[in-house]
C-alpha cells in the first residue's frame, strides 16, 4: 500500500533544517503511520485518485471482500473485479459524482468478493481535496449493510430508552453512582435527570438502598440475574414530598466495553417499572384469602367445643395467626345496649405473654382492670366502634395501659351481640409489625362478632 503524494512548492533543505536523507525518513514514517491508521480502522476503506485508480485498500476491506491490498491497489476502478459488469456503470457514476459533490454521499450497492459472492454494502463517499481546491480523488468507506443496520438499531434503541420510554432506565457506573438516566427514572426518583447524576443511591433512597446496591454489585461480579426481581424501596424526602414506599420490578444488564481486549465493566443498566399498585392488590388478596381460611378453620374447630367460652378463646387463637401478637378480652359486668361512662371492664381472656399456647380464660366476677383515661378499650365500648392506637415513644407506654411490654400498636373493637355491648377485644402488635389499618379493623370486627356470639351464649347458658 502506498500513500498518495501531493506535489507542493519546492523547499530548500537548509530552510527546513534537514537534508534529503531526513526528508526521505520522514516520508517513510508518514507512510507507515498512514498505513497503520488505515489498517486499524473498524470500517473498510478504499481510495481513488482523480483518474479512478485505487490508491488505498485497508485490512477491513480485505476481510469483507477477500481482495488483498496488493491485488487491489493500482487497479483502474472497481469494474470487472469488485463490481459486476451490470453494476459497473452505476457505481462508476456515483464515484464520479462524489468528486464534484460537496460533503458526504451515502449509497448502497452490491460488491463482489474474491470468491464470486455478492455483498450488499453501505458506502460513504467524499472527495479528497487537493492543491488549488481541486479534488484529488475520492475516498470510500463501506461496511456490510446488516452490520450498519445493527449499529443503527443499537443507537436507536439507546435513544428510545433514554427518550420517552414507559419504564425507568438508569446507567450506574462501577462506583454504584448514576451516570445516565431517562426522564421516567428521574420522575420515579423525584429528582431531575442531571440532578441525580453522580450522587450516591443512599441520597435518593431512604430504605431499600442495601438491596439495590447488593443487586448492582452482584451483576458487576457475576453478570445479569436470570429473571427480573421486585425491589421495595422508600424514596427520601425530596422538596417537601413525604417518604413513599414503592415496589419496582427491576432487571439488570452488565455493560462491558466492546473495544477492550478483555471485558472491562463499564457499569450496569438498571431497568425498572413501578408495580406497587399490583403488588399491594396481590398482598391484600393473599391476606384476605388467609384470613378467610383462618375463620373457616376456626368455625370448624369451634363446632366441636362444648364450652362457649372455650369457643371464644379458640376464635382468638385462630385470628392471631399473621394478624397480631396478643389479644385481650374485657367484659362489662352486665351487657348494656348503650354503655355510659365511666366504663368498668373485667378481664375475661388474655393470650399468654411468655411461651405460646392457647388463650387462658379468667373466672368471672374479678376486679375491674384499672384502665387510664382515654384508653382504647373503654373508648371502643363507649363509641361502639373500633379504636386504633400507636406508641408515642414515651417510656412505659405499654405497661401504663396494662398491655404486655413491647407493644407498639393496638386495635380495640367492641363485642356486640343481640343489640347489646358485652365488652371489647383488643389486638396488640409489637415493633416487628406494621400499624393497624382499616382492613385490619374490618377483620377484627368480623372476629369480634364471632367472639361476642360465643360469650353471649356462655352468659345465657350460665343463667339457666
């Protein structure tokens, strides 16, 4: 392969500060450098002089068509060897037009391989400027069409993902910091696209950051997981918005440089979509199915009980599974249609606070429980409705309300039967459980109806 030589004005060796030998050495170095650059290109390249003779042919052109540089350089054009005779006129016209055109010209046409096969290539033609502004020739960079289309698809996919994609995309570098994010991801993280770049994930997520960083580290070390996974995160307060717990269906792709001799991790592509609503519906459905199953099992077990008080205790034992840690039943001395304050309640049933076991019952006629004012149990009796309470983090909050130590959340529900209030049942949760919500109150009222019926039956049988 030879480098094109453009004639220039004569230059005295003395003015250049070097002799003829040095000039030849520099020309040789320039020629070697040009050959190395051409052979190192990822695209195939050939060049033609003003007469259409092939002057350059790099290794990628040799790989695609099979013709070596020694076989290609010096040929008059491509007709008859790299282009079929039927296509030669069209190809020659496009090469000639590129000499007179300004800028780059893009075309597609078939070329011939050395073995006689045809390859459809996409070419970029551009004139080579010469002395005096006249074109000295044409260079032609080309690649197989399917390779070019694959590249364009990859670029288009990247642009689409970071455009208006309906799921979040975040590129995380090897230091686990966001390097690029699309608009959907920025909205999900409650920040701007540029504001989150380079920030630790701990500044964006209040809870769940350990799970996210663990997943990213796993992908960097071992590659993408076999399937997407659900990650529950709580977003930090951004601009006055309250913390919010979200579930993101996440997939991860490890990124490695295609230009390195050995795979070099560039980071991880994190793709996620918000599935919080669907997961909450699934959790609620599973919770309702389980609670319905527990009530069904409790009903079958109660049907075998001879003692109604034992039946009431059995209802509580089944209801506690997955619902609360403890349950207390407090009864009025006498059932009342509309209890008036002050309400006095007597402990009847209490779950054990130590080792697990069935809820023991207390003999009737005991002393009233010394509940303080504004206690949930008397309030539930007075209002004939459920009352929820949560710890205010003060010392002895639970013991002052006559509850087991460690109680954080409470739900008191009145026991009603035959239009009268019998007392109240109180469900208690520790710090490992979430607060009671409206769904929990509805379930507690359902359980309380069954417990009240059993206790009312016990009272009616005891009077006979």
